[in-house]
């Protein structure tokens, strides 16, 4: 029987199809970039390395004023800013509201040391800061969702080379998260079971896409990836809310997350990537069907006409092969 040149795989949550182009398949090592687009900017001119940055700190972790390791400050060029009224209004058939919320930057001190090179303790500290700021902002007026994300590398949208994450607390639920929540709810109503738990159970049984696991978390390549080498970190237990993690859970999450980043760093030669947390919204809705997780998307390709015109992602390596490669790193 002739081998197919590609596979169409259905994402159980979004109900979208993705293409695994096996006929155009690449060896895992070919995804490593030949060279960086540019050398990291000097710390001398870095806005996050200036002493006066401490004057803007909302939250600071460290032994003393000058010995900080992680710091949170307002974004100097915010997408969302604080205000008293959303000022909802119409413009013909269209709806408008003011962009009220919070936009913060979470900075780690070392200018050149990225999270893939962090110890478990250092990653745990960053997660502590994520959780602290989430809990501080989730009950603020107008806030319905808090997005926590990280861009590494110019190709992934990092305009400042110094490692940093961002947090946006916003008055709407973003389309990607909304699709994830709604897809999970539809599956739950039909099957009386969490779709993510079902996928984790199957992946654990099959074993082909698992990269790493500990007592509480599992790292895997999803069955229907958005990009080549997409990597996800899930709690094994059904948990809708990232911000409710215990100290022990944060320690084990830091371990699993750190190993995922390290394997991508070693296997793909320090690729540019984005990661973000998908957690249930903080709008006081019922999200018992949802299962929080973290998604890492390496920048291994550029969308062209087909992807842009159809919205269907094309991956040139099977997730099973990607997981096998990363397991060995």
C-alpha cells in the first residue's frame, strides 16, 4: 500500500484540523537554526539593566534592594492601562470599549541567562511571581482573564533581548482561550469527562508522545500540534486553575517545565519560542470542565499562503518523532 504524503489530524479541543506533512518530513536535527538573526544586545544599553529600574518595581524577589533576582514593573508601553469606566459604546453596528486593565513585565536579573538555562529553584521563583501577581490582579475591577506569556528571541517577538515575561490582565476572554474553554466544555457535556484528562490518559498508555513526567506533571508533544516541536506541560490531576497550585505542585511544575525548556534548547540549538499559560478565566464562571496547562511553541517555520489563507497549520515532523528526539536530549 502506498504511503500517504501527509496526515490530517483533528484537535479534539478546537475541532480544527492540522496537517502532518510526512512526505515532506524533516530530520529532527534540521530544525536547529544555522545562526541567530543577531547577537544579543549589550547589557550596557539594556533598559532592564539600569539601576533606576528598581524605582518602578511593583514586586521584587531577592535578598536585598540591589540583590534582586526577579522583578515586576508596569510596562512602559502598555496595551492596557487602568481606568474607572470601560466606556462601552457603539460605532454603527460595531462595539467598542476602552482598553482597561494591567500590563506588567516580569524581569529576571541576568541579562544573558535565559529560562532554559535556569535551575529548578530559579524557575520556581519565576512561577511564584506569576502566581503572586495573578492572585493580586484577578479580583480587580473589570478583569476577566489574565494572560501570562514569554517571548524568547527576535523571531518570537522579543523586542528586548533581556529575558522577561509579560502579564496582561484584561476585561475580555481572548479568542484562543475562549475556543479552548468552549471546546473542553463541549467534550465534557458529550462524554462526561475532561478532554485533556482523556488525552493525557491515552498518551500515558501509548507512550509515543511523552517527553518527561514526574508525580504531578507530564510533558508531551500533542497529537495535533500547532507547530513542529510544540510542547505542552499538563498537571496529571484535573485542575482548572493555575493560580491554585500548592508549593509542592509549583516545585514539580518547575521541574517539568525546566526540563521541557532545556530539551528544546539542547535539541533545537536555542530556538526562538513563545510560551503561555492557558488557565480558566477569573470571571467567576463555572469551569470545572477545564484543565490548565502551559504551551511552548518553537519558531521552526514561517506561515505562508496556505496557512494564512486556511488557518490550517502544517507540521513537517510527526509529534511522535519529535517527542522521541526530545526524550533523548
